[in-house]
């Protein structure tokens, strides 16, 4: 049974005239007759009563027509979805991100810009550690990831696009002796207790901070860990330690926390979109391209 035969059935049932139905279908009348006869043979029933003056649906034809119309509608929907998917207008994108991407405003800006152009693509967002994001990108569980660079562990086949570069600052409890300064040299923090994100050790921002401190002749003494940036800032506010953070975190205003620049740290923290070099899924490819265009429009 072919869709073209069902289409002939539907049009002939509307027109109840072989000549007009054939004209609507853009085929010759004998061809229409052949299609209907083929369908009747396949089904083993008569679909129409034919006389020299009239054409009428049989009872079997009426019941068959109901199912044929549903089948044709579903076929049209299937074709539409397939075309939309091919144009990147339909699909599902799995997106990983680190918490600082959300606080920076980059994540929301890129997602908002994409959804205005592709509102029918489903987006699933997952806050994950950097290493897990990289692994999930490589094995296909994620399509793109917003994370902090640099990354020492870099799976084959991935590439990145830098979205934002910003200074590294220090978060202090308001009652800390150094909080009265307008800016703080990093050496003044050598004996402090530090709070760090648990999933960041050895990669991304955490690795960068370790390198910076090592260059200034000390190793940060980490005494507390946090799973979320809001929790990290809250621990600072509680007086449990200080924390290196990207400058965009100043948007997170927590009682008891002040933020100060570092006078002698030139390194910057970069937020990047990471994705596979070869991306076959149209929706994902168009997401990456939309991010590029949004960056250029700043």
C-alpha cells in the first residue's frame, strides 16, 4: 500500500468524480482509475460504487477513508519534522555548563538568542564538573559545554570557542583584615584558608589558580569545599575562608562577602563553548553557529 494510492482515495472521496479528482491530482484519469483498482485489490474490498453517472463510497470505502486520512496527516507531520530537523529547526541539544557560566550571564544570553531563532528545538541543561563534561562530549552524552579554560585534560576531537575573558579576584569575609584594602597583592593571601569548588580540582579555574599561586611561591591551603558557587560564597560570608573567583561572580551578592581585585595577577579566566570538531547533527551545528554570530554582534 502506497501513500499515493491513499491520496487518490482521499481526493476521489471528496470530488466523487474521476475527471475532477484526476485534474486535482495532476494525473490522467486512467492512471487514477488504475491506482484505485490497485488499492482495492490490495485490500480485497470495493471502495467505490461506480455507475456512468455517479461515484459513491462503499461502507468499506468510508471506513478505509478515515484511516487513510489519519495516515496521510501523520505522513505529512513526519515529513515536516524531518525537513525541520534537517534545517536544524527540530531536535534535542544536551548542554553542559559550570555554575560560573550561569552567573556570568553568557549562558543565558546565548540560550536566549538561540531560542528566538529556533524555538522548537528542545534544550536540556546539566550543571556538571569540567572533566565529566569533557568525557560526556567525547562519548556523545553532551552536545556542547560551557566551561572554564585552561584544561589540561583535553580529549581528542574537541575544540573550543572563547566567549568571555575576565580578571580573577578574591572573595573575603567583610570582617577580614584585608577587606579594608581597595586591592590586594596575592602574596598577602599565602597563609589564608581557602574555599574551592569540589569538582574543579586539577582542571579549569582550579588548575589555573594553583599555577598562579605556585608562581608566587605558595600553595593555597584548601580547608573547605563547595558544590555550588552560591554555597562557596556563603562559606566565605560565614568566615570559613577566602576564595579566588572570576570577576563575574560579583553579581552574586551574599551577605558578609566583599570582592577585591588582585594587584599583581595578570592572568585572566576564560569561559568557553566546547564542542566536537565534526558535528553531524544540524541542530547542534546551528547552535554553535548562532553562538558565533551572537558573539560577533556584541
